[in-house]
């Protein structure tokens, strides 16, 4: 294989790992440092955001997914939730942080059940919750159900070429058509490296 082909293969492999594609074991070479034990999802300090009086959504006893759902992995702990829309708006502010999010499951890995996607409050907003193959197996029947998920945010800014390659991989994995020309600029992407989840029955 020529040096050019070898470099292309290595680049695509890195994108597949970031995209949260199916794998056969623990991932290595994560693009961001691990979150410290007990670290919560507080975005990087910004002067305009430092308002102690600002209310934050918290876990409540009435959450149906947490009370009556099926636990996967370590489940979820009593901690503040972060809106998926907040992470979508500024992934790098949460990079390396442990977060807990809630939303409806919109898609599940059909190959090994190693990831699922959750919808945010606005159209097109979503977060992918990913685990190593075999650690947790999410059923296709989870689609349409409410889920609470917890894990570490992994974010990375991609070039236009890498963004197109990643979106093309997503499309192939989901069995849908993809036009590279529909992507006109690079973007910052993220996934939640999962430790546990609860999906409503």
C-alpha cells in the first residue's frame, strides 16, 4: 500500500472512532483528557455566564425514566442535568466534563447496540451516547422511549473534509443517502462516552 493510502486509512479510522462507530474493544487515544473523578458538567468560566442566581435543572424524584426504567451499566447518579441544546451550542465548553442528559431515543446502533441517539428540544439537536462493544447493549425497541444518560463529553473541531467523511460514515451506518456537497463547512462534533443510562419501560 502506498504512503498516501496508508495516511488516508489512518485518518478515516480516527474519524470513525470520534464518530462513535461500533468497535471491538476499549478505545485508545481519545482526543481529550479524562474528566476528574466527581467532576460535574460546568462549562468553562465566562464572565457573562457567572451568575450564581441562575437556576439549573436538577434530577427530581418524579422522573419516570429513572424511577421505572431499565438500568444499563452503572445507571445514573443524583446530579444536575445539562440540556442537550446547551452542549450542541458549545461542545468545547463541556469537553472532558461528566454530564447527565435526558431526551427521547431517536436511533439505536443496529449492528451491536453500542450507541443510541437522544433528541434535544429543537429540531435537529441530538447527542450520541456511545459505549465500547459488549459493555452495554441497547435494544432497537428503545426508540421513542425516554432516556437519562450519563458520561463524559468528547468534543473535537473538524475540517470540512473530515466533517464530510464523518457524516458520510453516519449515513452509511444508518442506511441513508448522503450528498457530501450538503456539508459546506467544518464543525465541532461531540459524543457522550457513556458510563450508564436508564431507559423507560
